[in-house]
C-alpha cells in the first residue's frame, strides 16, 4: 500500500500557500506616519494642490517620503515628528477648504498592492482611538414629528376654512377641538383624506366639544424613527469629517443606535462635544408693538414669546421663525472688522434665502434677533436612580436693526468668543441632528496602550507558538515537525484571510489566534495517535498512515464543528471585543483543519509515501 | 482489531469518587455565586473606568485625596500592572454626567496631582448597555448549549448529547464559581473565554464519544461500561497532549499578554483543566447512567460513511 497525492492536489496546495503568503506579506511592512488631506465643499484635489503642498513642505524643510492622489491626498513621512509638523503647517494653510487629518498608512510595496493586498485592519484597542455608542432619543424624534404635524393640520384647517377651537399636541397625539359638530364631521373626513399616514378618530368622551384625536400610524412611526436615525448618521458623518479624522467608522447598530469609531483621536472631550451637540440658530423678528415689562409680568401677547439674552435681560420676539439652522448651507467663523468680536458668516439655501429676502425687504429699520438653541441632557439622581433630564437652552445672542435688504448671505455676531464661533460654524455646516443623541458607551484607548497591546499580543503568540513547536517536535519527532510546518502555515493562512477580509483585529482577536495555535495541533495529535495505535495493532507503516488519517477524520470534523458552533454564536451575540475573538477563532478552526489534515498529509506522503517502510518512528 | 490490553487505568471504577468531587465543586460554586456573586466589571455593571500612567510611581492615597476633593467620591483607585499605572473606577450611581466624566476626571488629576499622567484607557458604559450585555451574554451561553445539544443528538444520540451538555454546564458553573470564590473580575473578555471553554471542553468530549461509538460497533464483547473505559484509555494520550499544548499557549498568554488579557487567560486555563476532567468523568458516566447500549448505535448512519470517504 502506498500513500501519495495526485499531482493536482500538490499543485493546489502549493498555489493556495503562495496566495496566502502574498496576502499575509503586507503585514510585515508596517506603517508610515502620514497626513491625509480631504477636500471640503467644492474644493478639489489635483496635481496643482499637490505641487503647492510640496513647495510649502520644502520651504518648511520637511522631507516628504511619498505622496498619493485619489479622492484625497495622502502624504507619507519618515517619522511622527515630521508628520505632526507638516500637519500643523498644512492645517494653517488649507484649513478653509480642506480637512487635514493624521493617519497611519500601510507601507505596502507597489507590487503587493497590485494584488489588492493590504495589512490586517487593527481595532481601536491596538491602534488607539475612541469608540462611541450613541443612542438616538426616539421619543424626542416622535415628539418633533407630532409637533410638525400639529402645525400642518392647523394650517390645513385654516386654508380649508374649517374653524377649530384648538389644535394641540399631547401625549403623542394631536387633539383637534371644534365648536360645532358639523365642522368636526367635515374636518374628520377631509383630514383623513389629506393626511393618509395618520389615523383620525372622534374622541367619544367629550361630546360637548367635538374633538378629533389624531395619531401616527405604526408605519409612520417606523418611518419617523428610521428617518431620525438616518438623518443623524448623515449629520454625524459631516461632523466627523469636520473633526478631521482619517478612516472613521459610522454605522447603524440595532434600530436606535449608532457606532462611531475615531481611530487616533485623543481629544475625546472635544469629540464628545461636537458629536452630541445640538446647537443651532433661529432668526426671529423682535416684537416692538408690545411692552417687555408687561410680558415679564405674565401678559405675553399671542404670537410672541419671551427670551433671555446673554446679558441676563429679557426680550420679546415674534414666535414666527424667519429661517432656522436647517436652511443654512454653509457657515464659517471669523472676526468682525469693526468691533473685533467673533462672528459667523452664514449662507442660506434657496427657500431660506427667499424668506430672508422677503422679511428684510418688508422690515427695513426693524430689529431682528438671532436665537441660539441648544438641547442639553443632564443626569440627576432621583430617589437614588439616575434619571436623564433634558432641557432646551434658548438665548438671544444678537439683536440688530435691518439696515438694508439682504437674502442668502449675511453675518451673525454676538458670540462669546472665537472658539464658540468656530464650533457653531462647524455645527451649522454639518447640519443639525434630527433628534438628540446620548453617548451610552465609550471606549478610549491611548496610543501608548495600543502599542503595548500589539507588542504583548505579538509576544504571546510568538512564545506560545514556539513552545508548541518544541513540544510537538520532541514528542512526535519527524511527524511532529510536519505538524509544526502545518502550524506555521496555519498562522500564515489566518493572517492572510484576516487581511483579505479586512476584518478588525483586536486584542481578544489575538487571544483567539493564540488559542487556535494551541488547539490546531489537536487534529494532528488525533491523527498521530491513531497512526501509533494502528502500528501497535500490527499494521504496516503505510497502512497505518492511511488508516490514521482516514479514521481520525470524522472525529476531527465533529470536534471542530462543535467548536465552530460556539464561535458562531459568540459572533452573533457578541459586541466589539467578543466579535473579534469569535472571528479569529472561526477562521483558525477552518484553516487549521485544512493545514493539519491536507497539509501534513502532503508532507507525510512526500517523505514516506513512495517508499517501502518496515518501521515508522512516531 | 483494537488491542484490548491498552486498558491501563480503570477510570470508571473511580466514578463515585469523581461524582462526589464534582458535586462538591458545583455546590461550592453555586453557594459562592449565590452569596457573594461575581465581581462584575463595568461592562456589566455600567460605570466609568479610567486608566492612567505616570512617569514615577503614583501615590494612591494622594490620588484618592485629589479625586475626593474634585467631587469623585466613591472612586475606586488601584494600581494596575505596575505602580506607574493606576486604574480608577466609578460606579454608575456616582457617574452622574455620563460620558463627560472621564474627561473631567483627567482634567482634575492633571491639575491637582503631584505629577501629570497620560491617558491609557477610558471606558464608559451606560447602565442600560450594561444590562443588555449581561442579557446577551446569558443568551449566548444558552443558545450555544442548545445548538450543541441538537448537533450532538443528530450526529450521535440524545444520551450523548445530554452527557456532553451536562459536562458543559458543569464546566461553566465551576469556572464561574472559581471567579466568584476568588473574586476575579468578570468582564466581557472573560465571558468570551467561557464560551471558548464550552467549545474546547466539547471538543474533548466529542473525541471520546466518537471513540465510544466506534468501539460499540466494533467490539463484540464487553459491557457498555467496559467499552467506555476502553475508549477513554485509547483517547487518553490525545486528551493529555492537546490539553498540554493548549495550556502551554494559555500560560504564555497569561504571563505575556498583559493585564487586560490576564483574566481572559485565567478563565481559559481553569476551563481547560475542568473541561479535560469533565470529558472523562462527567460526560461519559452520565451517558452510561442514562443507559446507553450497543443496540443504540448499531445502525451505521449514512453521513458517517460519507465522511469516512473524504481523506
């Protein structure tokens, strides 16, 4: 009896090993400290910009290692010091139209990149950075939608000349009260036709005042939630872009959460402020017809509202909003030349510009106010339990007389300082959040810990690996060496597949690799023990090899499938760190079966297969 | 024919002793879990954790003083790994203003402590997220066991399935018990380790069961308990070899993997030891006690034949 593989099998093995080596290779080249320049609003990345940047860096005496041009510009440097210096210079130079972000770009050589090979994607615990889990306040989103509908309903009834007593949003519903039953009936019919995504019915408890209860349909509720989530993701993406982070991750998780991962970000305080901020602006006309002191005394005229200003005083504004932050398409901060105070230059979109144009034309000489609005969430202890309390801060930051007619471009002053102006401009540019968000989880890893984790992870893989190699070689001799080669190949395969999938490698992921190293030899142990048994039973060496592999197979398959089940369930239920572990464990199980069964068999066949053996040392 | 003289150890004669031993361990584990419970990490309790490193050894008392004056009463401060590194924990009822807290804490340390520190790690887990993670963790364990029960029933027989799942429950309870008795911290990574232990212990059990099944079909003579004993002996060297190689790498991980991975490695080491023991002394005896016999396994299933054809 002979043991040999057909040629195609050996070739297939060699090819798959070669592919694995190619795709694992990028991991040994490390990373270049680099600076990424991405365009903002209309700016472009072209050769001209690159030449300009090269010139600037040359003048500053910073050597550029290499540069690449795609939708953004990637500038590689020799060390972190040069990278940081270059980033500072470029930020000053390009800040208006480009985002300048620090990055660690893989130093994969050209020929490997031709194969689309890139190194493993390191998780935040290895490269440093922040992970946020944000929860969208869906109740607030629904409340906003209901308020919006109440306004629409009011307007519709007015247009249709259906006289109502009152339209009010209450407890997730809109209550519409009428004086006359007949109007109620007509309104019920018309509203049902006009607002199809809403459900209208008569309130049976108040026959004296015919009332319609309007509620969102389940589908509409779902849509509102979906919209709030998606809108928030878009806004967060814009904001993260403004922060200047290379390779951020912003993803939906579940139906009301968003994951934001910012590699390399160290100033977490600012990141939190910007991500969660809800600041926006509203423009109102000042109510000059009524007295402020009357209003303070409690007689607030209908259609007006009392606001605080920053100086601690109060001012009466018309309720009607001229334009809001959502109509602002661009904003930048600066210093007003006359007063030297911080200001924000604002550009409005078409409809906003028209409204502003109309208002300013009709109200020349009248005062207009800018209201700064911010949603704040604080946690307070109520009966020993933390309760989130939301409050809306509304402040008038500026009142100015309309001197002339203007439409879509103007300036707003009255901000406390340049930092506030800068942040406000950023928030206005990035857009408002459709609903407030709360940070429900944060994990920040500093750069030094990230490097430590890489080193420790690498060391433990290496040490565990060498220990197992020695152990196997001593115990199983030649066969042990085969198993060792299979184990090394297995590691290459795991790294190659992780690189190919661009799955995130985390510290628990490395632990998964270490565990696989320990368990991967199990298949070989099973086979070798089986061969030993067969030899002991008096079978010939060749027959024993054959039977050993044959008989051990179903055991190996069963044992690995069950472990795989555990790993897949881990993946399904786990978050972040656990998922990383489950991925490497699953990949390790599959590759180890391949290398331990097919790989060692090829080696055994090649060494012993075509010879007459009388004894076999194992 | 298989050499029946390979019986070196009569495992099953010590069955009673092993049962008492297992029951004792389980009893201690459950008692400890019931009375003092697990020392849950912030992954499960929610709260804030900040790790900072200092260039000189940090004086914990001074640091506590600084934190108390800054309003972080109830902060747990301890060294982490070395005297240069400090871990500060706040439970959720103290962490009022949620995510901004870690930044405030750093700021007050840098302003008032005798030396500036560098942030190594900051974690904040909201109480609700903590609850969900606990729930998901429990569910993951439960589903893993159910899926394994089904797989083993299909591939073997329900008595084997019950035996293996009983062994898994045994391993999980005792590993949890170990963490409870010694009050090691139980966090997400330890939970992952626990699931890996399930996978590992099962691996061991299946290898034994596979041999039991084969021997039931092959050996004409012998009572069920003799057949099981032969199988345990035949797989013994493999069981020991694999446990040893796995323990080798786990010890490497335990020693060199750093503080964060420490408890993870510990859970796996305990789990692998318990898992190896249970595949011999829990899974097989239970299957035997449930009355497994030759007749239950005589039918050669189709997939078995198919699997054997593949090299």
